[in-house]
C-alpha cells in the first residue's frame, strides 16, 4: 500500500507532531488516496477525512463520531492544498499552529 498521499496530507496540515499537540489527533488511518483521524476540542466535530480526488484537489468530510457511528456534519469538495488548514480551523474552531 502506498501511503505517500496520506503522509503528504498530514504534512500539509502541519505534520503529525503538531496535529497531536494542537488538537490531540489520534487514530490516523490512511490509504492510497486519503487520510482520516480523530481529534479533541470540538463537541460537534471530532473526525476528519481528507481525500485526494481525480482533479488533483482535495475533498474534506467532517464527522461527529459517537460510540460506533460516524455522522457527516459538513463536506467540502475540490479544495486546493493551501485551503485544507484554514477550512479545518474555521469549521472546528481549533488551531493547527500558534
């Protein structure tokens, strides 16, 4: 399995260390085209999945996970890489850098 895309997405958000420190990111799951992880600090959104689509842009889905059920709360299609961080911060109210 090629995890290059998942690693690139994490780097574009600031890196795994910064994600863990700033939003308590955990349970990272990646594949050939996407990465998903849980995080703390927002009561209505606590998981994100970011997928590289066929247009070489990103689709973002924000979820609320409770028990064993993940409900999509918001989604964004065709985002450029430099929009990932601002969208995450705006929609969750959590910051990925100081």
